[in-house]
């Protein structure tokens, strides 16, 4: 399963009510799912998210994405492209934090 397919499956589970988070604006999330579905597999943002996921898997456990961005997403306020950009920004920031913590814990 590609990263894109995995992301779509998780978002669709959220939309159906049994995913990682409750959704406040189901219509908006449905529009976002359709937006992601239309993106090419090689979209740079999807590739970036997949890279973060392969690096540490922290994308799927990132509360800033899954408990803040996704549940409250309202396409009337924030566009689908902006949500994907925000997801990538949060994932990269979290990955940097993890790497910085690992560097601090290194001996010497």
C-alpha cells in the first residue's frame, strides 16, 4: 500500500467516525479526501510526508496533525492545499524535534 493510499484510508476512517480523531466538519474533510485522491503519487508534499513516515513514523502519531489540523479542518476557512501544507510543516517540525532530542542524548 502506498503512502497516499494509507493516508486516504486513515482520513476516510475519520470521516466514517471510527478513525483516529473525531471530525467537526465532515463535508470539509470529504473535500480534502477528494483533493488528496486527485493528487499525483509523486506530489512533493505527499513524498515529503512519506519520507517523514519512513524516517520515524512520527507523522501518524503527531498530535498537531491528528488532533488539531484534521478534526477542525473547515474548507470554507482553510483550503485543502493549505491543510496539506500544514500537515507537512507539522510533520517536518516534529521530525526535527525528534532528531534534536536524539542528538542531545548522544554521548560526548
